C-alpha cells in the first residue's frame, strides 16, 4: 500500500476484505482454518487509514447471490458449490489448509446439506439477493 501511495496521486480505490467481518459467514463454522487464513491476509481497515492518509471512505460491497467470481463468500447462498474442488481451487486460502481440515469440511457440510440442518440454520441465504460480508471498497481521496 505504501508503494501504491508513493507512485500515485489523487484518489485511489482498493477492494479488500474486513478480517473482523469474516466470522459472520457460515464458512467459519465449517472451515475455521480457511477463515483464519483469509483474516491474516486482509489488512485491518486501520492500516489503510494509516498508510494511505487523507480522507478514507470505507463501504461494504454487497455480494450478489449469483456472483460469478470464485471467492468463498460468493457462495453464501449456494453452499453446494464449495463441495466442488474446482470452486475451492479458485480461492487461494484453501491451498493453505491441510487435507484433514478439507476432508472434515466436506464431510460436515455434506452431512448438514443432506439432513437439512444447513438449510434450517442458514437456508434464508438462498433467497437473499445480496450478502453483506467482508468485501470492502476503500477509497482514499488524497
């Protein structure tokens, strides 16, 4: 971020994630290791304020239910997608999680989808047009 600010003048827009908001996503229950990996990779909002300086506007970016991008929260209402190895490979955080944690995730999510307990707890997400997760738009006006 320091280098970005050094070589840029004027407004700057950055998409990032809020590490403190990741725990609101249902994946935290099934794959806490993935959430912890993501949280370590996202700078806190205070770091953006400190490094970029000037006026900072932080806006939560709603994620659409049919989001085509392959990041974890894009599947907030389509949990079956994360049972697909191809979908997980599109999210680099999964590459930092050991095989045992992935197997546990698959087993537990599949069980809960099959017996309806995921839908009982989180099923309302399937009909929500957007999810306000960790995705942020950070705009520096310096």
